[in-house]
C-alpha cells in the first residue's frame, strides 16, 4: 500500500489577518516547466485555465487556502478544475505584493500566466509596490 502525501491545511480566517495586502499577483505554470525559461510552454489552454482561476470562487479559495503572511517567490502546488473530473495541476508563484504583507479577505488576487512574464522579460519577482 502506497503512502499518501498530506497537504498542510491553513485554518486561518482571512478576515482576521493583519496587514492585508491590497493586491497580490500570482503567476501559474505547469509543474513540468522551468519557471525561468520559455521552452515551448504548454498548459492545456492557458487562457481557459486563467479564466477559471479568475473566477470569484477560485480567488476566494486562494484567500482561504493561503491566508496570512506571504512573500515574493512563494510557490504553491494547486490544481484547476478543467471539468469532467479532469483537474490540471499548476504551480502558483507570488510575483507582486502591494499595500501589505499578508493575504486576507480584502486582498485582490490577480492570476497571470508565468510564460507572459518570461516572454516580457519580467521573469523575476518584483519588489513590493
């Protein structure tokens, strides 16, 4: 019988977080890609995945799952529902933090493809705005 890897569950209520950031930008990429290279990126349909990750429910999930202090460069293993019980694994990476140092209930979360940052020459995380 194989072992099951358990994920640490964040039980922080986002409404109780102090020093909430106004905005956090996270990039997404496939777990199989190098985060700093543009080597023919492919994730099922990046625009479609991005659309699903910008849904209110997904961003609400991110605020609950990652409530609390956040740092530039933090990476989270997540998945996006692609319908028909077909999830797509993604790595989310904190690229920018503005107006605070933590994710809370009032933090706006913007999701962008990692490839667009690499293509634009903006491959490294930004300092806090």
